[in-house]
């Protein structure tokens, strides 16, 4: 994880934990493909929702960006 993303994640961790806990138990994870901007796209199914995660890696192999949204 890049230093900037790590700092942002630490700052938002309480809200992230709450949001993810509300989704319920993890059911499955599947790679869906690569988006137009180069993000790896995953469909993550939880007990109460299905989410789409987008992860972008930098040239050094570290995660530069990660986002998710519920469907």
C-alpha cells in the first residue's frame, strides 16, 4: 500500500470498519476484469449486499487506490 493510501486508510478506518461490518459475513469474491482506467475489478458478495471493488496498483506494485460500492 502506498504511503498516502496507508495514511488515508488509517484516518478513515473507524468508518470503513463500520461500513464493512454492516455488510455481514463474506460469501464470495470473484475477479471480474480490468476497467478502462486499469483498475482490477472484483465482485465481493456479503450476507447483506454485493459490492464492487476497484484496486489500482502503482508501478512499484503497491496499492495506489482502492474503492468499493454496494449494489
